[in-house]
């Protein structure tokens, strides 16, 4: 027998701990539409104000995961390791991680999303590859994974339907930034894919969802706990997002940089994060060897061209034009450009990720609401990172757009993203913390 919405809302409003059955009744009401938007919104606000215990969070995550179909990977050889990032500016790690991990024997099943606001989405980046199809049936998802060792696609509507409705209502009830609701949303989707393990990348800094390092660390630790509670081995990382990751921001531009990384020409910060996650994936997959052996295997996969071959084979399997792997000029590029130059000599002390993300967004690389089209060839190319010495008039970045008005709007954000000082700043590592179950 289902408990009434009003009774459950009152219990949480009064600070009571909900039982597993009560949480399942709530989740069923969300999915079946038997709870109205007003009732769901009231429960979200009660959760926001009163919080969730660890058990409640685990029960909510599991109930949301089980609200729809789950992606079983039976028959596909282990070890199958998924990867998730909380998102940031220039974060194209998935595009490098997946073929690299597959090249060393790991199967990588990855459900990804689209960009909204100043952070880019993996699916939008991949769709800048001509012909690439990211809308796969479950059967085709499994087939591509079995054939190529990796697959990246969007989630089917039948997977985790509870999260789809809860996320939309969180957005309009000012309950987006609640730790328990964030964790249950992310982890229910990741756990719905029946992988053997999971690596997490939680970003922190101006261009990330979580600006404070301690909050990011707490979010990462909580996500690790939820995965472990579901019996899923997991390793998490907190990584820096004060400045963009890599040198290119925007959909096709980031694919270009991912291809360069797979040729051994990736920027230092991008490769630092990618190798950290890939080494952790090798540990979860119990691939023989120590950290040095794993690092050597990953570098060999790039140097030999095997990782790039995996990526090309995967692009072809999802109907994309794999010729872009050898000829990146086949990717779209916006025709209008404007350069940002150093106003004076000195050291680059700030390259604000948020403002650069807003510049790329305004130029056409992002969207303000779901379903809006993006300009795949727009974005920003950087020529320097913080700590670099600059000469007056030296190019710092180029903004690309297909629309003159968008180019002007984007450049206003870009011009405010940079600070130059007479005093040098220390270059900091991009990977800040690693969090395992025992951390």
C-alpha cells in the first residue's frame, strides 16, 4: 500500500528519516505521475531544508536507478569501467580516456549528456564529427562496445525516468545545489549502466559546478560512498577547473584537441587528468603491474597509434566520418574570428574558466535551454596558460563564431577573463585529490 504524498512530505518537513519503502513510494509517485508537480516540489524543498542521511541517499539513488530500464552488459567480457565528470570548460577527457582505456584492454561503456550553460556536453562535441550517431538502442550500444571496446551515447528515455522529472523540478524550485540530490541524480544514472567499476572526476574552480575545494572533496567522497554502497568499485578524483582544461574550448575544437592528444600531442593538463583516470581504471580492472607499468602501457598505446585506431574504429561503428582522425580539417570551423592580445608585458596570472566558457557559449558553442541547436565550429583557442610570460601585443586567444553579433558578445566575456601581473605565479597541478573507499 502506497503512503500518501502529504504524509511523506510532512515527515521529511519535520526532519524525520524516511524508510526505504517510503523513498520507493516517493520515487514511484514521481515516475508514475501520481504525485503532482506541487507535491514533488514540496518534497524537494523539504529534502533541501532537512537533508538526507547516508542511508536515505543510498536508498534514493537505488530507487531512482530502478525507476526504469538498466543497461545490462552480460556477454561482454570484463573488465567494463565507466567514467563520469561533473563537467567543466574544455573538459574533453572522455574523448581521450575512452579509446586510451580500450587500447589497454578495458571495455568503456559511457552514457553522456549535452551541454547547458557555460559547460560543454560530450554528446555535442561528438556530434561535430560528421555523421556520428549518439542515439543508440540498447542492442546497438552493446554491439558497438563488444566490437570496438568503447561506446559513448545518450541515455534512452526509458532509463532513470525519475531523475528526468526530478531534475526539471529541481531547476525551477531552487533545489539544484543540494548534495544529496546531486549525488542521487548523478549516481543513479551511472549505476544504471552495469559496469564493473567507475572512475569519477569532480571539478572545482570558477568554471566548475563546485567552486570550493572542500565542497568538491565532500561531493566526491559522497559519490564514492554511494557507488560502494551499490557494490560498484570506484575511484574518485578532484581536479582543478580555475582555468580551462587544455587549449581549446568548443565542440569541434575540443574534438581536434582530443585527436591531437591521441597522437601524443595533448596539452599537459589534459594528459595529467586523463592518465590519472586511466591508471585508476587499470587498477579497478586488475590489470597486472604497478603504477609505473600502467603509465608505460598507456603511453605505448598512444605512441604506437593504437589508441587513435580504436577511436577511428569506434567513430566508424557509430556512422561517423573516421577520416577526421587523420584529417581534422574535415571537422567544422566557424568562419569569423577575433584575437585577444596581451595589453602589456608580464605574467598571465588569471585565465578565468567561467568567463572563457561564457565567451564560447555566447559565440554559439552552448545553449541556454534543452533542445536548442549549437554551432559546432565556434569556440575559443588559447595560446597560453597561467604562469606564462607574455609580451605586449602577443596573441592570448582566438574566438571563433559564425555570427558577427555572437562574436562581439563572446569577445566581451573573453576580454574580462585575463589578468596580467608583473609577479609570476606558480603553475599548480591539475589533479588535486584522489579519493578511494578508505580515503
